[in-house]
């Protein structure tokens, strides 16, 4: 039962993120799409002139939700990665949810720790890419 709840949450969260991204119009500046949700502009960018680590994520996901993967990558590579993970997680979680057997994905602790480190590194590299891309 606990695993099934995880699958429902994975499907719901991924579908919600991609659905919101689909409704939004990606800002061609590569930032600011989140303002369509009533959120304020990035204060870090405003104060420093440097994009924060999250700058461009909403825009990137919106591009990916519109199947514009190249624009998504150029805007914020980590946003594209998040969107691709969401695209893949929906059918995988659905198959696991409806599976008659009680099999679940068993990921060793070391693998999940490594995946966390890889995602953190990818996030940092994407931020460096965003900074260099905005200032080129």
C-alpha cells in the first residue's frame, strides 16, 4: 500500500508540473515565466545581476512541456532534466501501480546516494551554464 501511494504521488506530481508547464507561455528571455503564476521576480538576480540556481527552471520546464527540448536545454539544462524525469516517471509509476504482483523498484542505498550526488552536481553545472549563457 505504501509503495502504491508513492506511485500515485509520482504520477500526480509529474503530471501537475508538466501540465502547468504546458499552460504557461515560456518567456523568451529565459527567465520570468514563474511570474505568470503570481510569483515575484527573482530578487537574487535583481540584487546581484547573476541568476540564482533556480533562474530559468520554470521557463525550461515550460519549453519541455511544449516539446521544445532544444530551447529547454539552452534556457536551463537542469529544467530539461527534471522534465525528462517527469515524462519517464509517469508511465513507469503507472505500470508499477497497476501491476498485480507486489514488486517494487528496489534501489540500493549506495545507488540512491550516488544519484543524489549526480543530481546536485548536475544542478550546479546547470547553474554555471545559466550564468555563462546570460552573460555571453
